[in-house]
């Protein structure tokens, strides 16, 4: 199989859940030799991209490496509306200042995957450039192309109605705004997770109506555990692309066994022949931990570089496997010298109550001795440890 053919095969199959209107439609376009223009949109609702975004960035790179024009779109306007996808309650709206601050390092993070230089550079765009200029007349005109019945097909809206929860008008407008991104950029296609199919199809409908153009939609698989639960901030298992190598490596090592094969397929670019072989090994009694070690290395290398992957592996071997303290330990001068304050201000927990739960569970140590209460004092030179991976020296 030549490089171009194998590249098309990877685009069409690796990590792909669905292609609309059909896989054959996109395959014909890819084989035509025409340079396609496509994009993925990322709303800056947090200060870092995460591994779920990494999956679609890798798919964009597959297209880029085959010579197609790829756009990384920052939804700096749509983030202020809030995507209602999968939300059974209205999102908290963000200010313009919060959105701008959140996306400051997105390009830097994505540059581990996309090539923003060279002969075919990835383009970075912001949808406030066109959505922020729409008049009320423009929005009314766009709204005429979308029906309430169509919007109510979304599962979370149906559930909210059943539970008597409110649906705000701005949430109805979100898919319309995302759909207009396709029109404004005049793209040939859009890539996103399966949870974005409705929004992407709204753009496809608008392209047909306003541009008389067929737009393909590619939905990538989501990285989920055996119960179908996504990695998320809420579940506490989200891998941010800005995570340290040690954290990224360690979080992958906490994947369930059922996430190993999908992890290799979606979050790395090792050959699919190897992924299929790993799937076979999982069925023949191989120790999943050995495969997970390789997965953690490959994921960290993919999103942070080889040096970072080596650092993450060395840290895991020393601190987790051999129970050594890390040589390069962060320092903290807390506002109060008690263990709860230290845990919160070191960023090991998100709240005082979470710190207390960790102490109750016996997961906190001061100088290798389990903390004996919430008021346990700390002093200069003490080492506070939470679990197996988090250490800080008090100064």
C-alpha cells in the first residue's frame, strides 16, 4: 500500500465513528487530488486543551500530512454562549476576559501535534471575528433555517423538559452559531467527537442552504471507560495537554484495562497493526500493566515530546514503583502552617473538604508519617505527601 493510499485509509478509519453524508463521499474527495479545507472548533472554557481535544487534533494532522488545509478554530465567541451538549443544566456563561485568558496557550499546546509552519501550515482562527459582527437582523435570518422541532431532538433538551428544567434561548442559538462557522470559513468539512454530531450537522445544513455546497462531517470516537463515561474535570480523570509529564504519565497509568486498546488507537499514532496485536495480547493473558506503561509513554510523547515522556517514565518508576521521593520536589510557603492549607495551596486538592477526605482515608503523610488530623502542624523543611505521586517541601 503506497503512502497516499495508507494515509487516506488512516483518515477514513482510525478512531472514526461515523462519516456523513457517507464514507464513500469523503473517500472520493480524498482521491480526487483536490485540497480540502476542514476544521475543528475548540471553545476555551478552561485554561488548557485536554486529551479529548488531542484526539481531534491528531485527526486534523492526518489530513494535514496528506496535503489538506486544516484550521484550528478557537470558539472565543461561542464559549461565551456555552455549548449545551450533554449538559442537563445551563452552563455558567463566561466573560470575554475569561475566554481570552483561557485560550492564551492553546496554539502552543496544539503545536505538539499540528504544524503551524512549513509549506502547508495549519491556520489558527477565532470565531468572534465573524460572529461578533452579526447584527440582530442577521441572527433572525439565520434562525429562519433552523426549527424548534429539530432542536428538540437533542437528548439533553428532551430530558430537561421531562424533568421540568429550563432551556434558555441562548442555548438554542449555540448550534446555529457553530453551524455558521462553516459558512463563514467556507469549508469542505468538519471534524469533531461523536458528541458534536448535532452541532456539526447544523453547519452542514447551513452550508447546503446558504452555499449550495456539500460539507462532510467526520465524528471521531470518544475515549471512555467500560461504562461509557468520558474523561472529564467532573470525574477527576481529565488529562490536560498542559499537564506535567509526571502527571500525564501517571494519569494514563490509572486508565482502566478496557481503555488500553482505545487509548492506543485514539491517542497515539503507532501503526494500527500494532494496535490490533495489542488487542490480541489483551485476550491472551498478558499483564495489562506492561501495555499501560507503553501507552503512558506513547501518549506523553505524542502530546508533550520524547524528552517529557522519558521524564514521566523515570518519575513513575522511581516514585510509584520504587516508592522513592522525587529529586526535583516543588516548594510551598503556605499562608497557614497546617496540613489542610498545604494540600489546598499546593494544588493537590480543590477544596478544604477534599483535603479532609484525603486525610480521613489515610492518604496524607508528613515526613513519611500519616497525618493524624486536620490540624496537624507542618513547619519549614517538612515534606507533605498526598497519595503516591504528590510531594511538596514546606519553606
